[in-house]
C-alpha cells in the first residue's frame, strides 16, 4: 500500500483572532473528513493550519513546536490559561428578579461553602461541592456580563475560555485542554467561564463514524470527569442547545436569560446613557418602546449614535439619532438571523444529497 499523502490546508493568517481561527479550522476539518468519507479516499491525510506554519514534512521549527505542544502535561498546559479581573459588576446587569435570585443563590453557595461543608461537616457526604451553571439565552442578553458580575461579587478572578479555544485542530488535544482549564481555574482560585459551550453540553453521539465526532465525544466525557472532581464554580454559556446530554442536565443548573421586556429595556437604556453623554431630549419611554432588541443592541445603538454625532461635529446626541441607530441595528440583525441559523435536518439531508450527486457525476465524468 502507498504511504499516506499529506495535504495541508493553510491560509488562516495569524492576524485572525485564535478563537475565530479555531472555529474555521474545526469547520474545515469536519468538511474535509466528510468529503474523504464520501469519496472513499483513504490514503490522504489532511491537516488544517494557519498561513505561516511550515509543512510538517519540512520539519520546520513551527511544526516541531506544535508537536511538542501535543506532549504537554495537563499541568504545563494549564499555564496557558490565565484568570483575569472581572470586567463587570452586578449593578450593570438588568434581568428579571427571578434570574437575579438564581444568580445570587449561586453567589451564596460559594460564600457559605466553608461554613456548610467544613464547619457543619457536609463534606463527608459531598467531598467536592461545586456550582455548575449554564446561562442560556439569545445572543446579547447578558450572559457574559453575568459571569463577570458573579466573579466580582465574590471578589474572585474569572478564567474565560471558549469552546473554540478548547477544541483543537489536533485530535486528542481537546480533552487535555478541558482538563487543563479546570486545573488552571483551581490553581488560580478563579471562577471558570466556558463560553460558546453548546457543542460541549450536547448529547454524546452514538454510532460515531468520523474522527471529528470521536474528538467531540472524548471532550464531553472529559468534561464530565472534570465536573465531578472540580471544587469550584463553573459557568457555561450557550445559545441554543437542542439536545442536552442527560448527564449534564442533572449536574448543571440552567439559568435562562430572556430577551428584555419593556421595563428591562428602559433600565438597560438608562444604564448605557451614561452621565457624561449629552442627551438633551432623551425619552427612556420612547426608547424602551422599540421591541425585540437585546442589551447588546442597545449598547451598540448608544455607541453608534454617539459616534455619528461626534463625526458630524455635533455637541449632543438627540433622541431621533438614538432611535435611528437602534432601528437600523434591529433591521440589520433581523435580516442576518435566518442565514446564520443552523441547517434543519431536512436541509442537511438535501445538501448531503446534492453533494453526493455532484461527486458521483464527477466520478462518472472521470471514468468515461
Ligand atoms: N441584561 C443586560 N443588562 C445590562 N446590559 C446588558 C444586558 N444584556 C446585554 N447587555 C449589554 O450588552 C453587552 C453584551 O452582552 P453579553 O456579552 O453579556 O451578552 P451574551 O449574552 O454573553 O451574548 P453572546 O451569547 O453573544 O455571548 C453587555 O456588555 C452590556 O453592555
Ligand atoms: Mg457572551
């Protein structure tokens, strides 16, 4: 049999932030795996890298570096993750009272751990008390803000890692990275916040056929192990988990972040229209009447209107400009959403059918 031929897909420049590059690599890998699977080609090994990496066959310094990265122990790996000072406080967060209560309960659990588990002896029945929360809700509803707010409330640093950073282009590294971030959080006495965790908390796949699926499954299993052992607070953030893994459902408490209603919108506007910003004719009532916008839309509208006014040499930001900004942000968001949603199973099936047909046609052309 011929030795496998190596194909390296390069081109994600180093200037692309690592979190985005990781998502691109992951999607490329999945697409390539799928293509190889469908064409039945076995003797080609495809890897996806950045624009600057040397081909592994050249034994360049970069590839040596990557290779040795693979051998790092969890302790060495953990050094890559550094906790930060929280960026936001509870005072900045506007959410319904019920959600605030849930979040404060989590804060209390952390504050009272030593009394309940050490002084009152409950460590005998639960050696690893932990708080695992999953903030789920639409984008821009305050999940990241809430994670920072909890950390600042209990005066602890926060270690932020996204799924894209944990997932790795090299099979087998994802689970090691999961282990490393939990270790890093424990060592730095930090709250752990795992962003974009939809894929991590989803049902583990049965009937695994591809390497990329196996890799995700191993990451999920490793996450369960780490959750069991972790003595601390871990918060996940998800947008749309359709298929929670049962094991996570019982270990992680879900907290839903709704889109803000009119009362909340009014308050969010108020907190974003800071004191120094000259807004002579502002009406919070009128601003709050613009429906179906999230906190991030409001923040962006304030910045957008202020920038426009400043560029035009004005000395103040008018209500009409704020309304124009929020309405145009809303319009742009509504137009984008349908394109960026995941494919439905029917659409997926249709797309797969088309790919198969195209491949079969190409094969036929090549043989005739
Ligand atoms: N509930 C809220 N209260 C006050 N401000 C908010 C709220 N939601 C969003 N914002 C504003 O929008 C910004 C972005 O929100 P945040 O990053 O917390 O959203 P998210 O839910 O984490 O979104 P994503 O799912 O896209 O990660 C915040 O920094 C804040 O300025
Ligand atoms: Mg977020």
